[in-house]
C-alpha cells in the first residue's frame, strides 16, 4: 500500500495533465503563451494558497531551502511552462506530450548524477516499455486532418520548445525533492512555487512589450477556459506528482508521470469523436505493461 499510493498519484497526475493540455490548446492559441500562463499562475496560486492556509500546511515549509525554491520557480515553472504552452500552441497536444515524455530519462539522468539514485533492472525494463509505448501512442496517434494536430511554423522550434520544457520542468521537480523528503507538504511546495512564479510573471508583465500583450478580448468564458486546465495541472496534477517524487525514486516518478501522452488518446477521442489508430492503442497497452512491471518489481 505504501508503494501503491505514490504510483497511483503519479498516474492520476498523468491523466490530469492529459486532460488539462487538451483543454488548454484553444485558449492558449487565443491569448498567447505569456498572457495564458500569467492568468493561470495568478489564479491557481491564489487557490493553492487558500487551501494551504485552511489545512495549516504553511508550518511544514522549510524556508531555509529558499535557493531550491528560487531555482524551481524561475526555471521549472516560469520558463518551463512558457516553453510548454508555446510548444502546445505550435505543435498541438500530442506532439507536446511526446516531447514532454523526455522528462523521464532526463530526470533519471539528473537524479543519478546529483542524488546518486540507481534504478533496479526491473525498474529499467518497465521504464523502457513505458517510453516505447508512449512513442508508439504518439507517432501513430497523429491525424493531420484533425484541428488539434495541425502544426504552425516549423518542426524544429516545436522540438526545441518541447525538449526545453521537459528538461526545465524535470529539473524543477528534482530540485525540491530534498525538502519533500524532510517533511514539507507537497501542496505547500506547490503553493510557494506558484506564488513565486505568479509574482515573477506579474512583474515582468509590467514591461510594455508587445510579446507580453494579447489581442484577444478576455471574456468570462475565455477566462474560465484558461483557469480550468491550470487548476487541473498546477493544483491537482503537480501536487500529486510532488507526492510521488517524495515517496519514489525520482526517475520512476518521472516515468509514471510521463504517461499523459497515452491518456491523451482517450481524452481526444471523447473530445473529437475520433477513435485512436490501432498502433496508438498498442502503444498505450505497452505503456500500461511497463507501468505494471514498475509496480510489481
């Protein structure tokens, strides 16, 4: 049960991101990466801060670990999420999730070099199955005739943005693992991260640059469609993955937290009324087998 809960948390986090990134594509294209991220960070940081206050989690924060928070906020959330949203706007949800699955091997490598974590043979085998399944699910799940799969601009910027987002977000989660191990509540870590990132992006947004402005009219419906995927991703999924990072080796938590490309398939099926291709379903099954190997061994 002790191992099952963090594994389940990382899987639910993957499903949350899959749902959130599908819901986020349309409002992100309308508002632009900066304005979309700014609204999400401000709204979600307020929600998480209220939850922490109500639950009394602020007392668990180790404020002496502020350098880790600074790195997490600046690199993991601010730059990482800007890169992810721009990748989503240009390449669509499936391509974005494919590139974000690079987070797993990148985190595993960083954890090995930095924290000295070593994966067992069964864990490595399961991770290979998971990553192979993710690749199949995305490569054979694309359908250019579907609106969400249409790419704007060249492929190289999409690849660079997605790979950069994976590396930055993975580093952001890894850098706060020591404070999670020391007893800081995952929701409190999320609150500090989001509040810091909201402050940073608000200050930067004061600069009167065209790149920081949106031409779209912010209606009540557009505001709600912007906040909802942010709540799913920043509040629910991020907190669950932080809990998984605190109770599993970083590489394994990242692998299980990278299953969102597989979960994107049924979410898009429900949204667009088009079933995924058989190869994509096989890839999803392969990823589930890999996750099962990790859970068993």
